[in-house]
C-alpha cells in the first residue's frame, strides 16, 4: 500500500514587488493557514515518509511553517522541476520514488496538482471529498490518496482511492 498526499502551497502574496514568480512569498493568509494545515495533519496522523517540495518560495515557506506542527522528522527534497509542473510531470516524479518509501507528500502548484488529483481518483473514493476536489483545489488544500500497490511506478490514473480532501477554510 502506498499513500500519496498532494498539497497545494498556501496563499501567496500578490503585491507588486518586481520579484520573479518563483520568488513570490506567502501572503498574510498563507502565513496564518500553513500552521493550521500542519496541525490538522498531526491530528489526523499524517506524517509522510518523504516530502517533494517545489522550489518556489511560497512552497518552501508553506513547508517551513507547517513542519513544526507535525512534530516529526521528515526528509524533504526541494525540486525545481515541481515548479508549475504539469500533472504528467508530477506523476513521472512520483513514479521514480523509492519503493521503500511508504508515503510521500508532493507540495506543488495548480493547475498540475489539481489535474493530477482528478486523474488519480478512482472508484471507492470518498464522495464528499471527490465533490470538493472537482469544485476547486484552493491554496493550502491537501488531498490524500491510497493505492493498493507495492511500487510507486504502479500508480496510474484512476487507480487511487481519494480518502480525504482538506481545505484551509474547513479548519477554521
């Protein structure tokens, strides 16, 4: 059994700064939301074996604010290739995860993250979570998928069970 968590970075700052998009930081809402996401993950018992984090400043900051709430040591790999990656690119990265990793969290961006989540959800997915996912994948949202496979290379569209879909507004 493999468990994949897809987390969209928290709300970023859109104030004109002249910074390139990849360097855009979190906004005030994102700074407040990220620890709440981490606290919710801790309460549910989510502690991924590995985190793959986009190199974008807003993604890195999301993880930095979320991690202290988890109270766990988690290995993180920051990847430039996750910055604005397509769903197929994200899936190809997931396929290369070591077999020994039981659960992984991908912290990235839309539309790739949303498209991947929609593609992975198969039969047996939680209906309420699926309805929320189909509606929108807001900043700070977390989707949890379970796959009855032994190797990450066996994760394919339609093969996942969407177990939950958490949105920051649901945590307030």
